C-alpha cells in the first residue's frame, strides 16, 4: 500500500505545484521515486512496529506513552533517514548532496511528525492490534506524505550570507 499511497500523494502535490506554476508539468520519475521510497519506508515501519511490540509489550497507558516516545525519538528519525536515503540512491545523489539535503529539510519533517504522529500513535498503540498499524499509518500518511513530497521537492530558500 505504501508504494501506491506515496505515488498518489506525490501526484496530488505535483498537481498543486502545476496549478500554482511552481513546475511546468508532471514528472513521472519523481512520482516513481516517491513510490519506491514509500515502499522502503513501509517495510521499515512494518518491522519497527513489530520490534516495538516485542520490546515494550502491553497496552497500558504507561506502555503506550513509552512506545510513542521511543517511536518519536528513534522511529521517526529512522523513517525520515530511510526516506531521504532511498530518494538519494534513486536520484544518484552524492553522499555530500544527501547530507546537505538532510540538514536542510529533515528537520521540517521531524517537526511535522511531532505534531501529527503522537496523537495518532496513541490510537495506533492503544486501540489497534499490530496487524492494522501499517494500514492505519497509511491512512494518516495520506496528508503527511503530500507534505513530505512538498518538503522534498520545493527548494529551500536560504538566507543571503551578505550582511549590511
């Protein structure tokens, strides 16, 4: 499901960028790369949740809160790194280009993750069984992945280094 979801969300983001004249036309390669990165991140999420459940078994409020904290401090950076790493490989980026992009953009995704995922993960860990977690993540990811595509593909405007 991650493959199609990431591709659909990128198509939605590209359509917005076309409408606002940020890009001239749809880029199939970009959507393919986003889809493949979604697959990679989806696999990482699948095994991450299994690991979390084995490491922190149970469904009490205390355990759920621990899972959320561990997920935000370890799982989120892992998934964001997997996303940027997969895209860098697909785009043929150098190590330095990859590092620069992570420095410029990853923090924006991480902040968004802190706003979106803790409440969603509370429901995910407290209410849902493990077999439904990736599906639930994909539903929430519909909006988040549009933002991910935006962060990845809209250029960062760096402040001028000249001072008056």
